[in-house]
């Protein structure tokens, strides 16, 4: 007694075998297009997240470095243009500052300073990174009493 297995194919209307299961080429192409579109959207979202994280990291670091630079600027506030770099821990970050005198009459605001001589200084400080893709700007004022 022999058992023979035979697959029967009954022709369908489209020329293929009826009863066979599978995907047509069009269905595969449509599925691949949908998958590709979803992948592109995911990669863009991931790229945007990485850019935002980099911007946030720069802003946080630049705020700290600006406070550090302002402390150094106040020591030599009479120098009209200052610039420098930060220590090894913040390699690639640099700062540039412009100090200008502001004409101000203090007698109206603070009468006790009317007889003292001093100037109001405007400090424009910019923190940049070596790559040059981001910068952080601070504008502040300081009173510099006469020496």
C-alpha cells in the first residue's frame, strides 16, 4: 500500500491556482511604502529630539559660563572689549564682551549717589561654541564707581 500525496491545482480566473494563499506584488509594494513612510517619520522625530537635547545642553552650559565670564568681566570692567576661552572642562566654548558707557542721571533715581562719581556700564556678552552653530547672548548693566 502506497500513499501518494498529490497537490491539485484548479485554475482560477486570473490564471493562477485557486485556493493558494499569498500576496500579490502590488500588495507587497503598498506595504513596503507604508513601512518606509513610517520609518522616515520616526527618524525625523528622533533627529528632532537629538537636536533639542543638544540645544538644551548648550543653553544650560552657556548660562553657567555667562555667569562665570561676568564675574571675570567685573574685575576689569573698564576694558572696552574683552574676550577669552574657558578652561579645559569647557573646551570649545569662547566668550566675547563689549562694554560701553551709558549716560545716566542718578540724582533722580538715587539721590544719595548724586555726589558720587561713577558710570553705568552696558555689558554685551556672547557665548559661542567652537562649531559656531549656537550662541548665547546676555545684555546687562553694572554701576562702576570712580576709582
